[in-house]
């Protein structure tokens, strides 16, 4: 037999449940407010004590109300927060299973795709998905099996709240860890986000890809083109990291044209350690000489877009050009490509990076391209005497000495004729390397190479020659 105290507790529980069942929209809102206020942070045993071992009876009412009313947005945020108290409680596995058994994951994912639902409610839905994903591999797989990656990625791209987008990033990061069956699905979803229109989503995707790449181990071919295109963004959100670094280095007067999408560049630095290295290096060098046809095609579109900065007439291709020059190696402080690995610098030489850098130095339409390309070329000149010899011959003694004296400010000192010489240069260090042979280009400059690496470099040489 139950004691008088237990009977009183059961009576209070039944009275509370009856009050909920008979309450209207306003009354239920007040009940939820009181529940959230008094039970936030409680453990599962504490919740059971609060509800006389009948907490599940209230949880089932919350989940039922959620499934019935979520499309109407009625008390949705409070309902989700209340369910979250149950799911996030210590020792709450029982509540989690009860929620999942009634289709909780599908409901949460569907909430993310509804246009009329408020952003705050969607953020609470994401937080609940985080709780579920953090409960173990089985639950991560359940989310992915419910087409969760697509729903979550689409919401990240469309969300207007940066705070909410950051919560989504946490969720995607959780799904890529400890989820071997579906980690590739998450990885591909992150790549698919890179071309989206949301700058914040791009930035968060790039950051998460850096975490995901070592876990995946291999790369998807589409990642190269997607990442290189991000280098042309004109949005400050993606470029902020680069702007901050420039501001620190150059002082408060750093101009907006010095912005650079560092998030993408950092990912590129990671990717050169994978099988897409050759494609990435080729792509970066190609960006140093923008297509005249493409730049003229984009001019009208960009100048008519009110969402894009109108401070300068710079085109995305020029921003890509500047970012490519920065990624290749203009500054000894970051982990840039050319300075980080001598073999990368060597491969870039075979891809005619010197010609591309000098062409960028002659781009009078974008001073940041000129500045960064000049700094990068200085890096190669200092590393390789052969490059210094060819650059000097192409520039002429006067311009070369000006370049050596202050590479960073060279763009402010050259005249239109010198700019045209740089832009139209035909420097080909590759041919010179072949002419000198292994005794100079390989042994003297870089040390001995094994047969496999020599074959790899020969591939670069033949590929470049075939394009001339």
C-alpha cells in the first residue's frame, strides 16, 4: 500500500496533468514558463521526484503537443525548451528513447525547413538535435538516415541569424565525429555549402571542413573548384579573418581592399597534403592571370548588385588573384605554401608561377593583387637564384632594383609602361630549369631527388609545355 505522502504526490501529479489537458494556448504557455523556470538543469532522478515518478507522462504530452502544433508556431520555442530539459538531463536515456520512438528526429528536421517558423524556435530545434547527436553513434546515424544532413545544410545556408548558424556548425561538427558510416555524407554536404549565398555559412563550412578533412582522410574532386571560387568573395564575413590579420600588421589605416578570405586559404594549406595537391596548385597559378573575357562579363553584374561593396571597382576575379598570391606565399609569418615546403615551391615554378605573379603585379585595376604578388615574387627571388636572374632580365635593371628595395610598395611607384611590361611578361623559368638540367635545377638548388619525385616533376614540365 502507498503511504499518505505518496498518495498526495500522485494526486498533485494527476491534478497537474489534468490542468495541462484542459488548458488553452495561453494557459499552456504559462505552464511551460513555470516548468522551464523551476526545472532547468535538473537531473533525470530529480525530474522523477518532481513528478512523483511520472515525468514521462508529462514528456509524452509535450511531444504530442509538439507534433500537433509545430506547423502553427504555437508555443513552439517553449515546447522545444521544455523537451530539452528532459533530453539534456543527466541519466536521461529513457526520455531520449521515448522522444525518438514517436518520431522526434523527423519533427525537429521538418521544423528547420518551414518558412513560417521563427528563427528562435529553429535554433532550439538545432540544440535538441545536438543533444541527440552527442548521445552516441547510433543517434548520429539516425539523424543521417532521416535525411538530416541535407535538411541541416539547407537550413545553415538559408538562416539569417549568425548565432543560429554557429549552433548548426556545432551540430555538423558533431555529426562528422564518431560517425564512420555517414561521415562522408556530412563531408559532401559541407562542400555543397561553399557556393551558397550566405557568407557566414561559407565561413563556417570552411572551418568545419578543416576539422573534417583529417577524419575523412581522402578528398572529393569537387572541393578544389569550390574552395578556389570562395577566394573571389566580396563579403566581409568570409574575409574578416584576413582583414584582422592585415589590420594588426599594417595598423588602423589598413584599407578594405586588403581583405582576404583567410578561412579558404587555411583550408587550401591543409588540402595540399592530400591527393588534390596538383589540382590546387594549378588552380592557384591559373587565378594569377584572370581571363579578360570573364572579367568583362562580370563587370556589369557586380556593379548592379546592391549587396556588394561599392567602395572599389574590384571584380571577384581580382580578389581571387590577390588571394591566390597570398596563399602561394607573400608573408613569412603565416604557414604559406611556398615557404612551408620547398617541393611545393618547386612545383609552382614548373607551373610558371613567376609569370603569373609578374602579370598580377601589372594589374593596375587592383592594387592589392599588385602588392601581394610582389611580396610573393620576392619570396621566390630570395629562394631561387635562377628566378632572380630571369626576373631581373624581364624587369630591367631600374625596375628590378626598385623591386628589391621595397617589394610591398612597388605598385605605388611603377608607371603605366612598367605595369604593361609586367602584365605582358613571358618569363618561363620552366624552360630554363630544363635547359640547366638536374645538375643545377635539382641538385644545386634543392638537393638530390629520388626517381619518383623526378617523374612527378617531369609530369608538371610536360603539362606546362603542352599548354604553350
